[in-house]
C-alpha cells in the first residue's frame, strides 16, 4: 500500500524517542528516503501544527501540541476514564500488588494506566510499565490474553507474518500449535505468566471487550509469586474485574452523544489533520 502524506508525517514523529530526543533534516531525509525539499516541507507543517519544535538550526524535537493531546486523551478517552474510576478500588482488593490497564494498538500493546494497591510493610512493586510504553503482542500475560481473543483470520495473518517471533516466544512452531495455545487461553478467560519481564513476579490477565464483542485491551494484576492467595482466587478476581470494566466501558460508549467509531475522537482535531492533508 502506498504511503500517504500523513503516514510520512507520523514516520518523522516516530523517529523521536528516549534514545533520539532530537532529529535533523539530514537524518530524516536519509532514514525515510525523502528529498531535502520534501523534508523541509514536512518539518514546516509539523512545526506549524505544534507537533515539532525547532530547538536550534538543524535540530527538531517533539512540540507542545503533544502535551495538549496527552491532556485531551487523559480527560476524554473512555478506557482511561473507566480505569480512573474503578481501578483504585479494584487494586486495593489484593494487597502488595499492582493493577495494569493495557490497550491494543495495531500489533502492539500499550500500557495505559497502573494502580498500586494499598501496601503493608513491604516495599511497593516497582515496574517498568510507564503509561504509553509499547510492548510485544507475543510476550506477557497482558498481551497474550488480548492475542488469544483476536479473530481467527487475524491470528492466522499474524502467524504468517511473525511466525519466527511467535516460535521464539514459545507459543508454537506451527499454526496448529499456536492456534491450540490461543484457544486454551481464550477458553480459560485469563492468562497467567511468571517471570516474563521480572523474575519473582507473576502476572494474571483477563480481556476487555467493546460493545461489539471485540477485544480492545486487558486488565492485569502483578504480584510476587509467593503471594498468599491461590491462582484460582486471583484469576477469578481479575476475570470479574475485567468483565466489570467491559460493562462500564460499553455503558459509557452507548450513552447519549457518544461516538462508537474508535477514530471518532480524531474529529476533535480535524483542524490539525486537515492542515496536514492540505499542506502535505
């Protein structure tokens, strides 16, 4: 599929991260195979939109519009809103644990929110799960429980495209093995992994669904493997919490004035997208 101007604009934004906080026109031209004039045209539009800012001659970083958009999503995103309301109480049900909300984005999973339970004398769990941090769809309970609930056709497509990564993750060397593994997780309604990212910690996850029954995220409780409660009790609690989250989300999305299209929120920034389309 041929890339659009908006695709290219976001590719420029994707060049910026913790390891590369700034980027130069020459780097953009080389990495994205753009001419110098086209590169400067993109930079001009992105700077005008506030998505980039020029720090000095030949040095650009993410702009203030990113902060504004983050605030908008914090106050308007339905999943974040439901999480803010129900996660604190849910987290407190199991002391010395952390509750994590994740969302599906393409072939990656994003951490949207985390909530520490009320702690006893023990030190709190410290996790590398900051909001916005993406991680693999094939690793960890939070991802696997989402993966298992994707439509069969999408699972098959993922296997054909990422078979080696799926095999390395221990999810099956063949389509049949992979499908059976996913069916088992889906049937159970939860997924438990131990020590995937940090030794000594267990993760118990259950899926979150939208009003059409499509999986869009997961709710995960992370705790030490030596926790006093049984796996069955913990799994039931997470499964019930995720089901409650799904109902709350569906009720919010079906309320008056709400838009069911997940891309509907983009309309609030129609001026920005219109500017990109018009000028690129």
